[in-house]
C-alpha cells in the first residue's frame, strides 16, 4: 500500500501526522519515519532556505517504481509506505520529505525505508536551489540521469 | 515543428518563463534538440560553459512522461522536459 504525493509549499506542508494516520494498523509491529529537513549550513555556507523544483508526473512515477522494486527485492508482504516531497520555497527546519514505512518487523522497516530514500536521491527528478545570506543562491549539482557519452 | 521545452532545475535560469520554444525539422531527434539548446546558450549567454555542461548532462522527458534517449525521434509537436542532474530529498 503506497501513498505518493508532491506537496506545494504555498498551499500545504509535509505533515508527519498525516503519515502516521496512513501507516497505523494493528497488522504492523514496526514503523519507521524518515524526515528530511532544511539545515542551516552546506559546504561552509550559511543557508537561509531551499527552493525545491520538481517534475511532478515523473516524481510520482519514480516513487511508484521504487516502491514496486523494493517490494520485489525484499519480498515483504503487508507493508504500508507513505512518501511526500515538498516543492517550492522551504525555510530552515521545515520538512522537505517524509518516508514512513510500516510492516511486521523492524529489520524490514529499516531496510525498506533506507532503500526508498537512497533510490530517490539517485533518480527522482527533484532539484534544490540553496539560498544563502546576502541574497546569493545556487542550484546544487546533482546526479545525471543519462550516460553523458551519449550526449556528446 | 514547434517544440515547447519545459525547464526544470538549473535550466530555469535559461529564461524568465518556465519554457523555451524551438522550431525543429520533421523527424528530428533528441540529439537535434540538444544541439538547438546548445546553440541557444551560445547565442544568448555567450556560450556560458556551465550552461553548456548542464545541457550536455541533461536527460529529456517525453510528453508521455518517459525519459528518452538521444536517438528518440520527435514525430509530432509536443512538450518535452529537460531534466538536469537531479538531487532532491
């Protein structure tokens, strides 16, 4: 069971209470919440906030693919997964992503959760623009989704 | 054939709008589109090296929301997304 959504920062926030409602069940003995938040430093620069950009349709497709792959890889049955990622401007300390996983046992929950966040980092089309003190800002370098030899 | 290139991530710096438009020949490929974008960078940003690297390292997304290779033939007018290197979470 999967919930996958992009949250527009202008209209909503990523809320752990909603994740809890989705994954809570007497069927599950273990729940893991991974919460990513905006921190105040990166590469020795003082960060004041981050703007997230997203290709919404590809992001949802990617979340669904990662979920299905993880189900196949780990062969867990009866698992609840809640993934939300923000887009738009996010202030320090605010939540950018939540991945909540509930299943029978703790080892499964840890494995599944770790797999989902690492795969999102590798291949989900979300971009970060960091804002710094002094009104400077910069898009962060990321992972290319293509073999760059083909684009020469 | 008119192609609307939807901008994401760092490629948003290419325009104040969230897209660029290109006129491509019939049966053009993603490789041709990439070439047109590099020409755009050459002409509008004095060949900015960082922008050129960005274009060369970007993937492209079809209207059907599939990541497509440089060989992909664009057979109709459509929106195509440029997908620069990603890094969310």
